[in-house]
C-alpha cells in the first residue's frame, strides 16, 4: 500500500474543510472543521470512491449509523474496518 | 378580481387510478409504497417507491401516442381526461381561446432520457427514435393536453422541484382571478422511478430504505413516488351560470424564496409563504382547520415545517390538523402538490382528513396534531397546502369549502 488509510481519509476531510491535511487533528469533530451536512455527504462519496467501499450513512439519522462520524479518528477507524470487511 | 373554483379533478398515483380510488385509499390510510419493480433494481441501494401499479400503457394509448408520450405525459393525459370530463367543459369558440394549461414537473421525460442514454452509451447504439426530443421535453404534457382538448389560451410548464405543482396551480389561480383566463387545466406530473432517477436521489443520502414516516421521531427519510394530479380551475360566475358541480374554491396563494441554501429548508421562508397565503385569502390563521403538509419524512423538513406552522399559527397551531399524505403515496416531486391537493379537496368536500400513516413515535420537534395513522372526520372550511422545494422555493395554496 502506497499510502495508509488514515492519510487518505485525512486528505479527503481536509479538502472539504478547505485546509491543509497537516492542519487536521485526529480529535477534531466535523463541526470543529466547519464541515456541514452537504460537505459530509460529499466526503462520504469521496471515501467510497477512494476505497471502493459502501459506507452505510443516512443523513436523516447520522447518530444511528454504524459509521461513526463524531471525530476524525472515529471516521478513520470506521473506514479501516469497512476496507478490511469489504476486502474479505 | 374573479373568484376561482375547482370544477374537475383527476389523478393516477400509487394509491389509485382515479380520484374515487385515491379518496378511498386516503380514507383507509392505505400505503401505496412497496418494492420497486424497475430495470437494474439490484444495483440500487434504495429499492422501494410509490409506483403506479397494474398500469399497462398499451391499454390506454395507441402506438403513435406511446411514441410521443413519456410516462409523465401518459399520467397527465389520464388525469386530465378524468378532470375535464368531470368539469363538463367543452373547449370551443371563445372559451377555448380563454382557457389554457399550466402544469408542474421536475424531471419531465426523465424516463425517456434514461432509456435513450442507456441505448447510446451502454448498448452503443448510434441511433435513437426520431421523437425523443418532443417526448422528453418538460412541456410535453402541457402541450398534449392543450392539443387534445383544444385549449388555446396561456399554456406553460413550471419547474420548481418539489414545489412545481403548487407553483403551477398558483399561476393558474392568478390567471383566472385576474381575468387572463376563464378556465385553466392545472396540476402536475412526475415519473422519476427509473434507474438513473433513483440513483441520483440515492446520492443525497436522504432516502429511506424502508418507509416514509413523516413527523415520527424514527423517520429516516423520503420515499419517491410517481403519478399525476390534474384540476380544472374555473371562474366562479362561469361555473355557476352553467350549474357546474363545484368541488372547492381556491382563495389564496403565496410564493417565497429562502435565498439561503440549495437543499436545507428554512423556517422563515416556509412561514412567510403560509402567512402570505392567508393574507392573500384574507383570512386569519385561526380560521384554518387543516394543513396538507409538505411532510417529506426527512429529519430536516419535518421539524422546520412544524416550527414554521407554530410560528405562523401561534396558539392555534395546537388545534390545526396537519397531515402528510406522502406517507401513503411517496414524494411525487414535481407532481406532489397536485396529488396532495386531492387530500385538501377531500377534507373540504367530504369532511374527511387524510392521515399521516406510519406514525410510530412522537417527536418533540413535531409536536402538532399530525392526524396519526387514521383518517378523521371533521368539518373543514379553510385549508392550506404546503410545498417547499430544494433551492428554497416555497408555494402555499389556500382553499375554501363551497
């Protein structure tokens, strides 16, 4: 693997937050990064395209989703899990 | 200023192929949403919708008509025939010149586009049928109604996404009220339940995978439907002079724009539209007994709409009934306001308020009388019908019992 999952997810989040990847901290929430619901849906689409995975996410009930979006770290962990699962 | 009344209604939608069947389904709180039966449904993650069932275009239209009528036009023609026949109007001479058609649609001939893009891109064909353009154009339905029933006055199509039908009926109302037309055939139609249509909606991640449950705390999104609703709006004195059967009176209309966000609704924009319709009708909020909600079943719409109602109606908000029939027929996008106006006509004419079905858990952010799960008998004199579109374009109609 040329680049790990964490860095690739951070790059996608940074693009939506309009900041440099180096300025994204793992404990930041989407709100901290000023990512609104539309930017989130775009980020999830970009993640799906980047990793060729399906992300279970419904904008009507973001809290109920198995895909935990509370911080950058939880998003990275969720993507790592989906990548491992969907490769299997 | 002329008074405007409704003298004909027609429909085909997931609840029935005519007005009587639709009223019956609304009274019984029947659900017309089910598994989608369309090509490549296995490649969709959203697999439910409010489809028009048991429908065979070959039984309704000949080969030449089918070559020109996209599914949204077919639905319009069926609904228009029922509405115009009920009105008893024959459009000849001066009346023909003073009568027109204004319809709402969002996707127009989307099914035709989907099929033909598939033919040229997926199947690699280098030739499509010669009538694809006149079949897919958004004004095809309005034009075919004008041609078939000889309507020679003002005719056009309005596209404002989910508010298209309400905007269209508002224009029809104003044309008749201002004296620019004697009668208008109006309403809307939509048929987006094709692979490309549903796939595009999936992307927004606002669609439910199981049901449309407006105002319920466990709602999880909208469900798309298809179909048409058509009405004949007629100048009151003209209708009275010929002894027409009057279904209801259209008394007010208002349009506002949120000027804020391309998808998120605005409480203020919705409230201004409702208040505007009341003002245009010359009535107080306290006189309204029923509101047919936009009620899409998304987290965002329903709480915003309820807050807007509370804002406009004040203490009376607790007394007014508000229901979303999208729980039964789904969201017909550009045709939705027209099919929903049927619920308003039923409330005014028959004294039966259609329910919000699928209601399971109260939501403190939607703490209004949403007529949960069962239709209710009630005397309704004034009612509103709400439509709030993506793009922040709002249109609200006010109707009165005759």
